[in-house]
C-alpha cells in the first residue's frame, strides 16, 4: 500500500476516462455517460481510500510523490496532501460524480465533448489541491479554466458567450498576475540560494519564508499579485460580478462545480500560498481584506434580496457566504480559520445542492424567474421539502453544517475584535430574509398560472435526482452534528498560523 | 439514571422521523406514532421531574447532567452535547410535556379532516424535541440550537396552511423578527466564550463574578435581546399576533404555553448573570411592564378571538418579564407555569369554538354559544376566571406574587402599572366571553344549526387542563411565597437573591401583602362587572343575566378622549405600519439601490475596462503597418523602457 502512488492515481484516473471516452463513438451516448460516471466514481473511491489512510496526528504533507519535470529550473512534478487538501480532494470527487450523474438528463447534445470536458475539469481541480510545486499548481489552475469555458460556452443558457468570456478574461487577468508572482518568487529564491533546486518546491519555499528570507517590499508586491488572482476566484467584493453571470448561464452541473469547488480554489490558494509565503504582506493587508470580507458578507446578502432569478440569487448568496471564508482566514485565529475551512466544505455541499435543486425545476419549466413560480409545495412536495432543507442549511440552522462554520468564524473574529462580529451579525437576519422570501414565493401560495399551464410536465423529483441530493443532505447533517469529523483533519491550521505569525517581525 | 435525560427529547425526535418517513404511505395512521412518542416522553419527563423535586439521586436540587459527545471540539473553541436537569428544568419539563401531550391528543380531533394531518403531527413532534432540547441543554450553544429549532418549527406550523398567502407571510415574519433578537443572543454567546472560555452554563455562572462589569452588562443585554425576541416583548412583539395564522393547537402549544416562555426561562436560568448586572434588571422590568399594558390595551378592541388571546399572551409574558426584572424570580416561573396551563386551555377552547362555528374567528359573528357547546363554555369560563386573577384560581396566586414582589422590592411604578393591567385583563377576557358565549347569536344562519360540541378527543384535554387552572395555585403556591414551588426553586435562585441584597420581607396577610391582594381583587371584580354590563352575561346556575349594550360601547369609544385611544388600540398602535415602512419599504429600496450599484458601478467598471481594452486593440491594430522602420523604432523604444524599468525595480526591490 505505501508504494501505491494514490495521489497521482486520483488525479489522472479522470484523464484516463476522458481519453477512453474520446475513442468511443459519439452516438453511444449512454455508454459515454456511464463511462464518465464510472470514472468519476473510481476517483471518488480512491479519494475515500486516501481519506481513511491519511494519518491524522502527523504534521506536514503525506503521500508525497515527486519526479523531476524541468530540472534546469528545479520544476518538479510534486504531489502531497495535508488535512486541508485531503478534505478538498474528497469534496471535489464527491461533487464531480454527483454533477456527472445530474447531467445525464439535461445534457442531450454533444454528450461526448461534455463528458470529456467534465473529466478534464476534475483533473485540474484535484491537481490544484494536491500540487506541491508552484509551477505545477499554476498549470493545474489554468487547466481548470479551459473546460469550464467550454461547459458554459457550449451547454449554457441564452447569454452564455458573454458570461463565459467574462469569466475567462476576468480569471485570466488574475492568473497572469499569479504567474508573475510565482516566477518572481522562484527568482528570488534562486538568487538567494544560487541554485534553481527547490525554487518552485512549496515546502522549500515555505521554510524559506518562515525564516523571514523574503524581503518586505518583495512580499508586498508578490502578495498583491497572488491575492488578486485568488480574490477574483473566491470571489471577493468588488471582484465578484463575473459570478452571477457565469452561474446564471452555466448548465446545472457547471453551477454546482463552480460554486462547490471552483470558488474554493481561491480560498485554498490564500490559505496554502498567499499567507504562508508572504506573511508580512498578509498581515500588512489584513485590515483592508477584513473590511472587504465584511462588505462581501453584508452586501452580498443585501443584493441577494432583490434578485429576480433563482440562480442569480444563489450566486449572490455565495458572495456573502464566501465572505466568511476570507474573513476567517485573515483574522488569524485558529478558531476562525477552522470555521473558514468548515465553511468552504459546507458551502460546497449546500450551494451545490441548491443549484441541483434549481436545475430540477429548470428541467421542467425551462425558467428560473422567481416571479413565475408559486405553490410548488403543492405540486412538487418532495422537491419542496428537500429545497426547504437546503435553504435552512444555508440560513445556518444549528445541527446542520453551515452553522458550525459560520459560528466558528464569528467566535474567532469576536475574539480578535468584537466590532467585526457585531458589524456582520446582521447577515443572520438578511440570509433568512432573502432565502425565506424566495422560498415563500416559489413554494407557498397558490399554484401560479405559469406552472398550471405546464400541466403534467411538472412532476416531482425523480429517483436519480433524489440520489444526487441525498448524499449532500446526509453530509450536511453529519457535519452539523459531528463537525469533529472535519475538525480532526485541521491540524494544518496550527502550521498555517505558525507560518503566518513566525515571519511577521522578520 | 442520567441516561433518562436524552430519552426525553429523543423520543419525540424518533416520532418525528418515523412520522415523516411513513406519513405519505399511511396518511391516516402515522399521527399515532407521534402521539405515543409524546406520551412516552411525558412519562420519562414526569419521572425525572419528580425525582428532581423530591430529591432522588442522582437528580436533586443541585441538578444532574450527562455529556453525550463533544459537539464542536475545535482548537480554541468547545461546546458539548450535554443535558442537565435541576428544579427549574423540572418545572419547565412538567409544563412542556403535559401541555404538549394534551395538545397532541386534542389535535387528533382538531386536524381529523386535514389531508396533511401526518405532516402536522411530524412538525409537532419536531417541536417537542426542540423545546425539550432547549430546556435540557447544559450549555449556551445547545440552548441556542434548541432556540433556533423551535423557531423553525414555529415557522413550519404557522405556515402549515401554506397555500394561504397570509399564513406564509406570517410564518416568515415570525422567523425574521425572532432572528433579530437571536443576533443579540449569538453575540452574547460569543462574548461569554471570549470572556470565560466555556459555554457550560453552570461553569459560566460560577465564574461570572470575575468578568469585568462592562462585559457583565454587555452579556446580560445581549442575552436579553434573544429573550425579548422569543418571548415577543416590545419592540419585537409584532410577530406573535400574526402567528395566529397557524392551526389553533399550535397557538396553544407554541405561541402561548411553551416556546414563548423560552425567553422567560433564559433570563431566569441566567439569574446569576442578570443578578450581577442590576442596570439591566431595570430594563427587563421596564420592557416587561410596558409590554403588559401596551398589549392589554390592544386586546380591548380586537375582534378576532385568537388575536385577543394573542395580545393577552403578550401582556402576561410582560408580567413575567416584569417579575424577573424586579427580582421576583420564583413568581415569574410560577406565572409561567400557571399561565401555560390556563392560556393553553383558553387557546384550545377558542379552537373548539372556532371548530364548532365552521372556522369563523370573528367574535362579532358569534354570541350565545354557551348552551350549545357547554363543555367548551365551562372550561373557557374557568380559564377566564383564572387569568383574570380571581381567588383562589391559579392566576390569582401567581399574579399576586408578581405585584407583591414589585411593591416590596421597591418598584412602585411596576406595581402601579401591573395593578392597572390586572383590571384590564379581567375586562378584555370577559368582553371576549360576552361576545362569544352570551347575548344574542350573530352566527351565520347557514352555520347556526351545524353548531356542535367538539369530539371527546378535544373536550378531554380541555377538562384535564381546567384542573391545574383551578388548583395549581393552591397546590404549589400556597401559602404565598413559602409554598412548594418556592421550596423547589430556592436552590436555583437563593444565591442571586442573597447577593442582590434585597431579602424580601416575609409574606404578611394582615399587612401589606393582604392589602395589595385585596386591592387587586377588588379592581378585578369591578372590571368583570363592567365587562359584563357592557357585553352581556348569562350564567344560568347563578341566575345572572344582562343584555349586551353595543350602543354604550359605541358611545364610550366615540368620546373625544377615547377616540384616539380607540384608534390606537384597534390599529395596534401602528407598530406594524412603522415596521412595514422602515424595514420592508425603505429596506427594499436600499437593497434595490445596492443592486443598481452592483450592476452599474462595479460591473460597469469591469465591462468598461473590457470595452476600452477591446477598443484599444482595434486602435493598436493600426500599429501593424508592415514597415520595418516603424518596427525598429518600436524595438528601440521598448529596450529603453525595459532598461529604465529594470533600474527602477532593482532600486525599489532589493
């Protein structure tokens, strides 16, 4: 077992599936679908294996694999995971198979291309979470962009070209800055050590940073570049406007992955790279970033209230919820950071579920406008019950996962400065306002004329649709009652805070 | 034996899960599971309460608990799944499970013809679980969890008839207004953790003296916010009257007898916290007594039978807050219990009335029902006498202790207002009785000959609830201030009372206490006589009979001095209109403005940059002239810029 290159396997199993599908004839749609699902399930099983074999108490990275890639610049193919990345990998593989299963019905054209894109997307996402070489990380990061560009641009809604172009250009601006920062970091390391060996190696760079060897001015510039890339991805206020457009136009599964995993890439980048490598800069900019996070939390919620479109509403709510993640990172307390990571996972499960549920209605009505809905509780009782459950989870009902994450961020922030918690606690009311008002208009009241007109098309959720949602709901309850299942993996929090704190003076 | 504690909430939780899973398949029978689950929970709860009150180990005056698992064991934070029962818990357990069980039984009949009956019972079971969790929790975060869950159940049950828009709106309103208070509660929990490093209530109380005084005040104020929301005190009282959109058993259980008491329970439970922050205690008393008189004044003019009872509930909860604020802790819990029983009774009675007249809730379309639904009438009369404070029924003793406590602890203004409210209570309750049961019938002739007494599953609980409404005071509250309840609760409150300094003077019947009691009783008697002169009375056994005088009522309310009061009362003092204007209208405009800002300014900038870039690309296309000289010039300029840039960077970055 120890010799099994499990990380490499998890990362490239989906790629193998994509290659396999590429040689299948296009008209074998069902075979293609099943191959894609089987592949993603295989990756999922492997990731579960990773989850159970990961040793909790141990510090540092585990399951490391390394091979020289471009030796003249010290670039390696280096993988490894700590508790944080294990959790993110499992989140990715879980949401991937669910998304692929949820695409069986809605995606009817170019199934082959769609499934290939999806599996390549999975490769990129997993790669980002397991890469321990900055150059490799960058490659995976950009790899995510291409299939998502296609998924929105080909299988998306009416306004898809505008949305996908905006998404890609916006993200590309950030990632180009990130490339500059990565190169500059490597150059600095090379200049200090006189050799390229380890110049892109995350562990070496982190040790270098922990010794306080990156100059302050350099840190400020490199951090800003990296931060911008990640902040766009999260997305933080005011870089968020690509998100509502992308979500609205993306097909259901695209939205699920976008909200469930892609936004987490940004948060992961901040925790893994931006703060530990440039701790001085992180502390210098913490104040403004906290303020931006608070704005995102409240502003995202306020704007959500008046959204006329179901997906757009959930998109803006993501801005608000992800604000907790960035807030939790930059107050630099263990409690808040654990809360932030819990919130990353929980938001992936909850918002992923919400987008799936909107997809279920969209399949039947081909509409997402709240004004046209009404009375769905009478016509689709099962759907309404499940939708209500995910809405309550999103509101932060205790006993469900969302509560634990948000509350830990609140407590950690309160300990740092009470004013932070006081100024953002209003979101407790705002979140309930926009979600319950939406739920009331969609599910309660008399059945709307628009829905009545659909007649028999308005069937309740199917078994497959329920199957995509059941695991998410189960995990939301499980993590709400036993958050220790996640918290046990979060010993990297200590490493992070040590890294963030150690070099502040240096 | 401590393992009994988790059984109490888990039985109804199991009932909820089974009913919810099986309900769709067995819609006619699933509710039985829920009923039996609550009966079982009541048995266990009664056993635990009894053991606690008569001191059978491990339960007893100091309380006993059990930790199930470590709920949130984070680095730098900790909260457990732990339950705890002491005499205060025992009192609440008795009220919650007894009334809960009776309401379940009652609902079998009340909801018999509703196709969603199983769903109703599933929600009721979920509520029982949540409420019992709230009462039994041993730490603040778990109380908060129960707190939010009862709020959810309240939301689900108010909106039970969801096709009705008003029900859906009222449900949402209840949840949102409660959340306003919960913000304070949540911040209070954060403050407690930050100051003390624990959320376990007993540990917090033990260490609370060491907290800096400004934080003591802050924590008390923040917890009070939560209590004010849940117990519907001014200014967060607006959700409770609208909550009457829910089925009547819900109003009885959640919005009269149990959930709305949670705020009173929280403040009483945190008596060591509030005791050290005496500045806040005055606020508690002021909020309570203001709510009491404000709500009572609204109850005067409401015509919907349930709304009168809802405002009455607000008013009585105000009494309890006033009692807490003046330091009459036991009196507050006493009133909580007696009010739970008689108000639960009154609401179930009103449900029986509504049931008998085909769903009508407007008292102007009732009248003369006394002989047609005798059991309902008799039990409702008992409930009304009890709430009015006629000796020796339950309400007399508990209200008397509150007023006496206010007077003797030096809160004369609280006593004076409370005294007036006692008279008002008697008046509006007998106005309700008169309009509903006495005088000529105004029932729709179509409905008139269908009027029938409710089935036994409904009248049974009424009769059972009438017993404590009559006897509770004599049983646990007599002799006043030294009765059983005082002995039971002494271990919970004695510390705070001793620390507070005002050891209350002993009860003297031939002294101040007797004088106060007689004064109150006299006022109540006058109010009752006044009400039945105006609204008519007909008590055959006693040979009492009077005709209603709608002309006098109209003349009275039309008087110049009364007109404004009358308008204010019937418009609920315009609180809903103000809230609607400020939060719904202005808040909506603010949100719309934020969205405009997002699209025009933020996204406009992004798109602007995009357009400028695209435009620049079009413009720069002209640079591709194809002439070598131009390119050479470009290369030269580029080199210079790069060299300069390198110089600048190597100077600024080391």
